């Protein structure tokens, strides 16, 4: 990678939040999924920074933004809004993968004037109509079920479910090696709790939106949710060939082409 990233820190009272900046132009904020860090976007930073000002965040309680407490989706959204204030960014394009997609939707719900567009990557919608009673039950009990797995088996299971490429699985193993099982369970519990809390509110995106999902995404019902979401709200959906749940990491070239085409096509 030839791009130079400038490391910056937002000094939150709950714990410092680290982020990296590169490029110029309209701001694109990259929000990663649960248990990983900003390096999930390592294959996007250089191509995106050629046209945009990129801000890649280690979200609270992740990566270098640890320790941070108490963690929640709403607090993550608040910290991202504070980073935009710190950077003098009035409105930004949000690209959120999995949990990052949830946080982007919280921002679109709570700070609609700050969101220029939304790209949901292997994520699911904030709207109660998409979730059955069984879906909600499974989301509620999943963190408890994780306690049944030994640490090594848990890491391998998350890596296998998250990535379709060996490089993607290796990255997942590396980042998860620095987290204990209790920490992983705590993050997952807060993510699902936050999703269910917001799912009780009717919500439809008011900004331009684009959905992306890996054709090999086997995490929960994300692929099915993405298809239903696109159909219900008349959103464009791009299925990434060869991509798993971390489709941007597994298949960066088609992912980058699709997302950059969407962002470049928006009114400036």
C-alpha cells in the first residue's frame, strides 16, 4: 500500500477512539463489523482515497479503541458524529459492514442531516417488520451459546463464518487472538441488544442507499435479509462474487468497483 494514513485520536470520556484519515474531497466513513478493526478496509483505503476523503475508524471497544466502556451501538454512533465534528465534516457517506451497518443506520436515524448516503455491506435492516419472533429469540440467545465453545473453536468458527477466502480467515484469526471469549461475548450481546432495541422503531432510510452482500455470506440470515430489504425499499443490491460475510476483504476488486460506482454517481 502506497497511501499515507494519518493516525488521529478522538479523546472520548469513555475511552479514546482511534481513526485514520487519507485523501481529500467528500468524506467517506468506513465502519467495520464486530470484533475486528479498521484493517478490515485495507483493500479499500487506497482506491477510495483517490476520489474521497476517507476516515477509517477503530470503533469503540475494538482495535486500538480499547478499553472503552460502556459499549453500545448508540454510543458508537455518537462517537462517529463527534469525529465528524472534530474533522469539520458536515455530511458524510457511510460505508458500514455488519455491525458497522447497524451503527450507520443509527446515525441515519439519530443524525439524518449528517448522512449523505449509506452503503450497507453484509448487514441487515433496522425495522421490526423484517424480524420474526424466532429471529428475535435467536439474536437474544446467541451470545449465551457462544459461552459453550472453547476459545480456539470459537475463533475458528467466527473466522470460517466471516470470511470465504483464506486471507480473510487469517485476518480474522489474527484480530480475534487479541480478544478473550468474554470480551467477544460482551460485544456480540450489546450488538444484538442494540439491534433489537432499534428494531422496535419503524425506520426507512431517507438518503441514497446501496446494499452489498457476499454471495457466500453464511452469517445468520444476512443474505436473505439483504434481498428482502432491497426489494421492500427499492434499493440496488450488488451480490459480490466469491465474497463471504466480509465481502469487501474476500473480493476487493468487484466490491470496490461496485461501491465506487455508486459513490461517484451521487450528486456532488
